[in-house]
C-alpha cells in the first residue's frame, strides 16, 4: 500500500492540573485547627458571614486570611485561581 503511514500516535500521560480544595475540606481544616469561618471573619473585622463569599468568587483578602490561619499559601488551597 503505497503512501500509507502506519505510525501509531500514543498520547503522553500528563498530570491533571491541581483542583481547588472542596468547600467541605476547607471548613473541616479550619475546624480541625480550632476555629470556624464565622470566627475568622469576626477576628478580621468583618461580618460573621463575609468570608463565606470566598466559596463563590475570588477574593484575595479572604483567601489570604483563611490560608494564613491554615498555614498554607492561597495558591495551595485555590490553585485554579492562581494559574
């Protein structure tokens, strides 16, 4: 068969990009570290529900507050926001 190319292309395995922590994992980590999202909000001078907005939209200040409490970088918790 003239002109046929019998090369087989094998896909290269790649590591999927890291995903954001699940909301429940963040809340659990805060609880395990001895606090709550409401308490962190109040300690930062915000209303008790303010930090919950971080689950719905990027908010660098809130991400930093939570990450510092958990002794992490915001990019570890929300890697999709810091690409």
